């Protein structure tokens, strides 16, 4: 059928923070900034597409992945976003 797919990952940074919290509770050895050492590999595994998607009838599709990143600590204001 050749579908084009858009996958959105809302708040990738909050997912990483949750992994940091779980790693801490499981007493795993932390990596940089307290995140699990395997965070990069998990992020890659969840966003990588190994090949061009093909349907059973031979049509070629596409997969686009967009990840949103929240500010650290969940702060919703930023000096660059303020209006004067």
C-alpha cells in the first residue's frame, strides 16, 4: 500500500528521566549525569529503522520519527520564550 508514517515521541527527555529514576532504584551503575550507561543504546533502538518499509504488495512507504524534548525539570518558561 506504500503508507507514509509519522511517529511522534512526546517528551523524550521525560522518558530519559524515568530511565534514570528506575536505574537509581535498581541500583544500577550511573553513567554521565546520573543517566544509565545504556541510555544512548536504548534511544537508538527505539528510533532506528533498519530498512525501507515495504508492504506485502511491494509498495514502498516511509517512516519519519519526531522526538519532543522538554526543558530540564519540566520548567515551561525560558528567557528566550518570554515576551516583553
